[in-house]
């Protein structure tokens, strides 16, 4: 009798755990979908309406990229990467902003599990190396998830150029050069100041020694580069792991 009661109790506990796990997963998925809608709406407003547009049919001002980026003084630009789902505003946290604030806050400053892509404040936006962090979301293409496995050659080869657009209307194009899968402590990537273009080239060459995937003309890109954009995200589907994917772009495309 006691054994039957114990078995029923265990089955009940197991069922409850399963239910809670299912509900937690469903809530998490719902939160992520709801959170991504914020960025979907911003993308439609920022990229679908020409900046030169006049008034709307209703008499209000048309939304421009600059308008969208102005919702937060820390917004530094809009990043898009061809052949990926990446199309997001990017922030540069000010000195008084906690370094990890945008890990779980969106571009408008509200709590958001997707966070917002943000620039390493050691790099700024005007140096030779622009380093941007973004989340990898399990079973999703949100944020930087679509490049989480870019150190695999077939995935790397499918990545297109990256476009960096600023609130003042400036646009830069960067081309994929290489991808690495490294520990989060990998310090070679943490360089932001260079004495000249040759110093930058030497640094890119040092990165290439640890790269698992490279563009066919990566050496020419290295030789001609004057600026580098690096996108960083977690490699693992499981949170809390220490491995990172780095996708390194240069401002010059390698050509035959």
C-alpha cells in the first residue's frame, strides 16, 4: 500500500516537473517572439521608408532611419548582414551605463531577453576595429543566432556583406574575411588601437592563424584593409558556455 502511494506521488511529481518545464519553454519562446517583434517593427520603419520621403498621407512626418536611431542617444548605427537574419540597431553604451545592460534590455531601454547588439566601449565607432556583441538564441534566428556556427566553412561561405549605417546618413560596407571558434578569454581579438595600416594587417594575420573558416581571397583583404568589423556571439546552444564565434569582416573585398 505504502509503495503504491509512493509510486503515485513520484509519478505526480514527475508530471508536475514535465508540465513546469513545458510551460517554461513555452513562456520563453513567447517572450522571445514578442521581444523580436520590437525589432521587426523598428526595421520596417527604418529600412522601408526612404530617408528623403516627405509627409505621409495622414500629414505626419515619414519615419527615417535617423528618426528610429534617435530613440536612444546611445544608438550608434544600424547593422545588416546579407544572407542572415541580422538587421538591428546597435548601441554604444555610455560610460555610466553598466557594461552588460544591453544583454537583457532592448534598444528602448526596456527589459528584453533578446537584449540589443552593442559595441565594446573600448572600440568606439571611429577606430580601426569595431567589435559588436549579440545574443545567440536557441532554436531561433534572432539577434546573431544565424552566425553562431559561422566557423563552419559552408555556413561562413553563405554570409554576405555587412552594412553599417549611421544616424547622420553615412554607410560603410564590410566583407566577410574569416571566422573563429574560440574561448571567451581569447585576447587577440581585444585590440582596438593600431599605429598604422601595417600594424592592422599584422593583427589580422595573427587572427588568421586561429580561424577555422576564411574567405578565398582573405590574404588580399588583410593587405588592403583599413577597418575591421567583428561580430561576436556564443557558439553553444546552451547558455553559460565559454566558447564564442567571431566573424571578422574587412572594409575591402578580396578580388582576383
